[in-house]
């Protein structure tokens, strides 16, 4: 009886078969159904299946209203799958979307995703910084084109992080040369940081090192500018009192702290920053991407939005004083030096005129070598200095040319010529043998007449 009651209950609650051909779901457009299925596959990690469905939608329904969303979904699938090859495909997909659909609201999202793709591939400051440079350019483009977008605050913070990493890399190189004592190389790196990245966490130290470099190079007027920047723009820094004392020593007016700089440094000191737990600290040894720079980067302030256009060269820094110059835009003229030999007790040398060389091989080719006549001596008609040295050679027929005068060429030159010409030495030996045999015959004839 119990089994019969259960069977009857199952029969009563059994679902009726529904004809799917008349279902309400079939009223939806087929392109919409295909798009929703592909998006669901991507959402659940089936990236390849979702991309195949979206590509089918693009090829089958080229005039569909979901065409733009399908292209953006393909780029998102590559971005979520991660990896170097997939990130490259994602960047190209987002850029294609911006080119074909520049006026859609999703264009701002696509531009931000291009920057985020480079951001995810950044390395440490002492490694390759090509991805960091690309991320900086893309974030600057986003903030320039879409300053009022809801995603702009997130892009600003990402740009601060990127610029912190770039500035940290330049700072490490500049600090290395600063400790080593190479002032020019250190200043070339540190000047770029001071110009482009005022929000860098060690900007006050950069200003101090530049002031110290120019002070030791006897450019106190330039050093006072960097010391004044510390007092004005970084008033809460530990180096501000020392910078004030330097300005007092140079007898330069001490500027007042900037109220905006004071408010910014106060906000930075009070900003919450994440900290690694005791368990996560050992992971820093195996971490490939930047981490400490993200925590030390500024949390407020407007980042630099201008692209890098710094033409400062290392050879243009610290030029002056003794007028020492190493190359530059002057080409040969910058490296030309005039050296004159002054005899003790002789007349003072006349200023020499710079004459370009005839062969165009540079200034060194115009100067005469040691022991050779100069251009003025050759013009005065010195025969001994102007006479060329002719070495004996053998022509194609095997005959030797006439020998030069020994007084003009010297015994040493004849000896060298005889060594270099093998055929002449061989003929000389043959002639000497013939002459000795003839003398022997003449002596024998004197003794024996027949």
C-alpha cells in the first residue's frame, strides 16, 4: 500500500512535457542568445569556448547590435586568461575596439584596460622598464582624453605607482654613481627625477644630492636652488633643517614653506598604507613584480601627465669652471685642441688658425707626425724633407729599375729595401759568384800561361 501511494504521488506531481518550439525563450534574437552563452562561458573560465562563440557571432551576424560588445568580450577573455601572449592579444583587441568604436562609452574602458595590461606585466625597478614606460604613456592618454570618467581616480593611483617604479630605477642608478664619485653621471639621472616626478617618495633626497653635487663642483648658485626646493616643497622632510643651514652659509634668502606642499606631505604621512604580514615577508625573495614601491608610492597629488621630452644630456651637466667639454653638438669643433711647442727663451707663439684637413679625416689627420715636416716647411721648399723615398721594386718583366742615390735615401733605407726585395738579393749573389770565379781564372792564367 505504501509503494502504491508513493507511485500515485509521483504520477500526480510529474511535469508535463512542454513544446519548445512554442516556448517564450525562442522569441529572443539568435545573436543575443549566442552572445549571452559566450559571455557565460567566459565568466565561468571557459575562455576558448567563449571566444569561439563570440567569433561565430561576428562572422554570422556582421550587422548585429552586439558586434561591438563581442569584440570587447574577446579582448576581455584574453585579459582574464593572462600570460604574455594573451596580454599581447588583449592589448591589440582593445586598441582595435578604440579605432573602430571611438565614440562608444566603452572606449574609455578599453583605453584603461590597455594601460592595465601593461601594468600587470611590470617588473622590478632594477629590471626591464619597457612595460612600465608603456603603462605610463597609456595612463597619461586615458587621463588626458577622459578626465571626468568614473574610472579616472583609479587610473591616477595606478599612474602614481608606475611613476614611483620608474623614478626608483633612476634613483638607484644615480645613487650608485653618486657614491662612486662620478658627479656628471649621477646628476644626469637625478635631474630627470627632480623635473618629472615631484611625487616620488625620495624626492627630498634627490634634491639634497643634486645640491651637494653642484656645491662640490663650485656651482653654489645652482646648489642653492635645490636646497631652496627642499625648504619650500618638502618642509616636513628630515633634510629641511640642513638645507636651511646651507642657504644661510651661502648667504641666500631662505624661502617660506609652500602651504600646498605642507598639506600634501601631511596627507601623505596620515594616509593608510598596507603592510606585509610576518608570513608574507619571505615571499619578497621570489616575487617577480614590484611590491614595496606600490606601498611607498604617493596616495594623493596630481601625477605628471606630460610625456617624457627631456633633452638633458650628461655632457651638458657640470660644464663650466675650467671650460672642460667632452663632445657635444659641436661635432669636430667641440673636440678640436691646439697644441703648440714653445722653446724656452724663444719668441712667443702666434695664434694658430684652424684649417680643416684636405682629406676630411678629422683634426688629427691635419697635424704632422713626430719627425715629419709640417705644412709650412713643405711650402718653404725644403728639398730634404720633401723628397720621397723610393724603394726598389721588381716590375712584371723581372727587370729592376734604376737605383736611387745613396746619399738621398741613406744606408739604412737601402738595407731595408734589399731585405724587402728577394729577387734583387738573389741576383746580387749570382753576380758575386761570377766575379769571384773570373778572378780565380785570371790568377791561374798568370801562373800557367796555357
